[in-house]
């Protein structure tokens, strides 16, 4: 069986690594080809993750780079179609909800090549998010849907997806986290940034709906400025956010700002923080396992289990709400978490066993 594995943007790398390692245990049965679309291309948005995760160099690099949604999606489709026609895989496996995920799934489906989607069924029910459109469309055209949490089962059932396409396997992002925790502990990022354990809050922001709009950004920053009077904010800044903050003249001076960090450094920084403020999806999941309180600066989440069982609170983007939650969490001694079902480090093994049985 020839499988093309697609990665493109930062969170894809952590999700694909455990799947690729599991596939490599069956060299006689599965021949994997790793395709990198090049949606993310900076060293610290891509190469650093290949190094930390021990991922091999991609077999095929499409080098599409940035662009509007239509440009980026179209460029990926055009180049990926040529890859499919030349390599004739039995299956294309995509992860997550980025533009590369949808573009490659759609290209394969149109050529009648089977598609597997890992992290299927998540819904924020907010169609202004590009990721929500990517999730809905990718799921609609995939043949095999691998699910991370119970909400995904319900969402797909409501959309009329048949049970025999759905496989509740757990979370490959958590496979990676558990596999890399020991290595992350050796990171020297705290001393490099002159930080003490629990003496800082970690901040990430990159969602278009937060950072592309000046007034939304200003409202969030007003809250963050107040928080930074009580605790040091450490802010590894996404290039999109940096560009926008510079354009708006809003780059904060009293936060500890760094370039985007590699996987081990970021995991370590997260695991030692007093709490995390973020609009990322994956970080809501990682903090749940690390038992670090997470304040999600969005009005919704597609990962409700992290709030039901984990350490996540959806605080929204209103200044007063962000502030009051941050003050509460500053005083908190310990956060309880229940590990969501099957977030046990073996999701990739389940996925590969299912693929071996299916095909
Ligand atoms: C993308 C995903 C988002 C994911 C995020 C993780 C989509 C629609 N969005 O958002 O779901 O959470 O990745 O980081 O797929 N840029 C660089 N260097 C890079 C990559 C991007 O400078 O290596 C800058 C460019 O100015 C680019 C902008 O960031 O235009 C946005 O990049 P893009 O890939 O379009 O979306 P992200 O915001 O990274």
C-alpha cells in the first residue's frame, strides 16, 4: 500500500510524526511518501520541528508559500495533483484543519483516491474561521475519519456521516507530547529567557479573527497589558501576528517577546508556566495533559473536551472577562484535570492498525 502523508503548517508536523513512525514498523506492507506543501517555510515554523521530532526530510516539497486563501489552496492543488498523477498512491492521509489539509484532500478525492482525515469531526460552529470551513469540507470528502474526542462523533452523526467511516482513536498530538516530554525537560529555554518556573504566563496569538482586526487586537492587548503588571508575559510571536502588530503600531514593549520556538523549547516553556493565554487549538489540548491552566482567547472552541475535562476555560476576547479569569488563575494553587478518553499516547498505533485492516 502506497500512502501519501501530507504536512504543510506548523501543527501538522507534531500530528504526523507519530503516524509516520508507526507506519515505518511495517516496511513490507506500507510504503509512505511524505509531502510538505511549504505552506509554512520559515526555519522556525517548519525545519525546527523536523529536527526536534526526528522527521525525515520530505520526499516531495511543493514550496507553495503564503498567499490569500484562494491562491494558497489553488497552488497546493495544482502541484499536488501532479504528485498524485505521478505516484498513484492508494491513500492520501491528511491531518488537522489548515489550508494544506483541505487542498490535498480535495485534489485526491477528485482523482478518486481514498482520503483519510486525522482529527476529523471537530466543530467550532463558527464559519468565519477558515479552519472551520477546512474541517467541514475535508470531512465531507474523506473516506476514513479518525476522531480525537466524543464531540466529534456527535457532530459527524448530526451531519449524517455513516458510522463505518468513523474511528475514535485518540489524539496524535498527545502521542507526540508524551513521546517528547523527557527531551523537552532538557531544554534550556528558561535560563535563556531568564525565567523562573511558574513566574510567568505564556502567551500565543495568531488567529486571523483576533490579530488581523485592529480593534479586536487592541481590546485583547488592553487586557494583556493589565495582566503583565502582575506577572511577566512571555510571547513567542507568530510571523502573521508580528507583521500585524507592527502595522498597527501595537507591538507591546513590556512583554518578553521571542521568535517562534521549536517544539521542545515550547513544550518546556508551557509545562513550567503559571498559566497559558492562547487562541491556538492544539495548545488547549497540550495544557490539558500538562495540567497547566489555559485561558482561551476565543468565543468558542472546536475542542470542548479540554474545557469539560481539562484545564481549559473559554474566556472570549472581552477585556474585563480576560482580566477577571487571569486574576482568578493567578491565585489558583492547583488545576485538576481528567485525561480525555484514549489520549494515552497510542492514537497513531490505532490509526495504522485500522489502515492495515481496511486496505
Ligand atoms: C495557519 C493555519 C492555522 C494554524 C496556523 C499555525 C490556515 C487557514 N491557517 O495559519 O489554522 O493554526 O497555521 O501556525 O491554514 N508566515 C511567515 N512564515 C511562515 C509562514 C507564514 O512569515 O513560515 C506569515 C506570512 O506573512 C503569511 C502569514 O504568516 O502570509 C500567515 O500564514 P498562513 O499559512 O497563511 O496562515 P497562519 O496564520 O500561519
